[in-house]
């Protein structure tokens, strides 16, 4: 069952809820130009969306995270998703950071600006005390429903390979709704089909 986002919910949109429509200005590293990202357009195109919030440009852990994400970018695109990184910096700061930081040389995904924190608040990652975002990763399906989320504090970086795994699993169960992906599931491995015969027999189902 899909629930609609409640704007009064202080924790932001929750998994299983439909995200509200939003739009952000972006810096496009491929064309060295500015553009826009719109959830409405993503839904029209039938594309999955991966939103990666981070604290700030020209910082330390963030540089390594965006480089790690760039390494998996082609695989994420192949899974049917578009990546957008988000911070409260401006598009001009994004441009300068991408130009100066060698870790960002392979970044090809759009870098979105959320200077007012509007979108960051929607997903519950905006820190009102610092004006910065926590490290939040969100997977939104083509219908606009949030299906996966992860939020870390400032000092712990994320793993893009695990993000890719969760995306591939989310895409799989979206097209195979009677199945479920067990722990450490990877593309091509066994899934579970819950039912009375499987109760107490999960080991047999996976190992048999």
C-alpha cells in the first residue's frame, strides 16, 4: 500500500510514501552547463531516481563519496535510474568544486543545488542548526514512491556498491512483486517467494 507524504511529518517522507513533486537547479558536468532536475519529469520518463544528499562542497568525506558514486554511475544508469547529488551549495560552487577537486574528475551525474533546504527537508536530512545536509541516500521508483533510504551522520561515508545492490533489488521486486530479496542478494541470485510452505524452511529454499 502506498501512503502519501504528510508535510507536517517532521522526519520527512518515509519509505512507502509518495514523495511530493520538487524541482532543483543543477550543474551538468558533462555539458559544463546548468539545468534543472524535476521529479515530475522523471515520472513521465518512467525512470528511477537516486538522490544522494551530502553536507557541503569542498569538504573531505564528500569528495570520496562522489568519486565512489562516479565509479558505479554507469551500472546505476543501466539499472534504469538517474543519479542526482544534492547539497545546500549553489550550482556555481558545484562547478568550481568539480573543476578543482581531482576526486571529481569522473563525475558525470548532475549536481543539484538546494540552498534553501526545501528538498532536504522533504527527505528529513536538513540540519537546522548547521544549514547542512546529513548523508542521505534515497531511491524513488518511477511512480514517485520512496522505496529505500539511508541516513548517516557527517563523519561516516557510504558505499556505492551497496547502493547499486539495493537499487537492483528494488527494481527486481518492483517487477516481481510476489518475490523478496534476502540478505546480500545480488543480481542473478536466488530470491524468496513467501508463503505457508516456506515458514521455517527459508534455509531449505535458499540452500536447497
